[in-house]
C-alpha cells in the first residue's frame, strides 16, 4: 500500500511539471510538410505558405513550382482568370474563380485551385501525376507528435520514403515546434480592448530621442552547412531574403542547398579566393549554370585582398561575434544598432550557432527602427 501511495505521489509531481508545458506547447493540428526529391522544404513552414487540405486533397503554394528539380513553370493571369502550369511537353490550365482545368489537347479535368492571401495553391497530387512525377503522402514522426508530409520525386532522388521521413524529422523538428508554439501563443493572446484616451503628455526635454532607422540586409557565407536549413526557415518566417555565397568547390556537393535557397527567393553568389579570383568566378558560374540555368555577378572573397573584376562585391559591415548563440544574438543587435549611415549589411555564416542567434534576433529586427530589405543587394 505504501509503495502504491509513493508511486501515486511521484506521478502527481511529474504531472504537475508536465501539464503546464503540455498546455503551453502548440499542437501540430493542420500542419503539413513538403518535400521535393531528397530535400524537405523548411521555408514553407509559415502561415502564408503552409500546405492546406481541402476535400481530401493537399494543396501546395505555387512558389513550390519554382524548385528547379521539378522542371516546371507557372503563370498567374488574374486578368484572364487562369493559373497555368507547364513544361516543354505538357500544359494544364486552371480557372481561378471556379472549378475546372483543361490541358492543351482540350481534355477537361474536375480540378481547381484556391487562393490564400493572394497566393495560388494547386492540387499537388494531381499536378505531380499529370506531369509524370511520383507523389507520396506519409507521416513524419517527431519527438512530440506526427506531421504529414507530401513528397514529390522526379527520379533523381536517392532516399526511400522511410529514409526521407527520418531525415525530414531531424531537420523539421525544431522549426515545426517553433511554428506550432508561435501559432498557439497568437491564438491565446486576447484581443486588445480600447482604453480611454489619456491626456497627451507634456514634452520632456530629458526624454531619450527616437532611435535612428536602420535598413538591414543579409548575406550568408556558406561553409559547414550545420545551420543552413534553420537560416532558410528564419528568413522565410520573416519574409526576408539574402545572398547565399558558395565556393566553386561546394557547388559540386551542395547543389541541393543552392536550389533550396534559390527556390526560396534568395540570391546566389560566389566565394572567390584572392589568388585565383577570375578562375574561380568562371568555374563557379559554369557550375551554377548547370545547377540553376543561370549565372551570378555577386561575389565575396575568402582571405587576401579583394580584387576588381566583372562582378559586384558584397561589402558587409556587421558580422557575428561571440562563442555561443546568446552572445552572438546580443552582439548582432548591438552592432546593427551602432551602424552609421542607417545601412547594416550583415555577413553571416551557416553554422548552427549563428543560425540560432539570428532566429533569436529576427523578431526584434522585424520592428522599428529596423527595416528588413526584401531583396539584398551587394554594396
């Protein structure tokens, strides 16, 4: 009897600690992941781009079609009321305002697209199978729940759905938890009530002056890749883009990362060595043309003195400082605030420490006096 009472007390203590956390944590209801070949699309973990289920089908945002692995293109004709998906062989045209789609041979399909916050969402399985791609739908098992993932493969994938699910769980666990908790916190926040108007305060000559506005742009010099996916998720949540720099050597092994960054709206640049700048520039662009079918004129230098050439060089004036994420997060905000001239050009690396620091700072940088530039330019 005493043993049962002791166990009951222990269980009660555990529940007392666990229940508040469970209540505060956001659930994974109505959350879906996207995957293309062997890449999980963490940049679609956002309120505006999260896939949705309608009438038993998964609808994906049209920006997924920017992924170069799919070799598809799309066009939205709002004046004509159509949404078109096409490649060299096939075309499917959806009506924007009603159900119905037709291919270029005149065949009709009972399919539709939907629009959320101005973004067109299309039926992922139908479009994948129409263009001869493989579609699969299964659950990704996370430490505190499961989330379905819709995956499209083109024949260039190397992972089975089981292997891919394990990889996706490791990569998506933290971004999904952050997203779920933010959604739960937003839902739990009571609507503000109107307060009675207060008399205007008298001017206080000793009051601190309003902080000067600061434009903030980002570049990421890619190296070990440990925080790469986390950076993509943070930029996507803030609707901010950056320049991602890769060395010509890394373009041979990180082509999937290059495509992921480009598909998320980021610019791609090259890391040049000072003693072989022109050769690196030509080699890097040749490899970029193979990966993205485009070249770049954006560069940064690794060691040595920067050189002039037919490129635009990124000139950063802020970089991470500190041994851990907490120190880097504080120093980044301090250094950005101290920038003279109101233009902070932040040069990051893709380590996990720096990715965590940026994630902590981004909510602050999204508010005044900071302005996150939608597209970063070399300067």
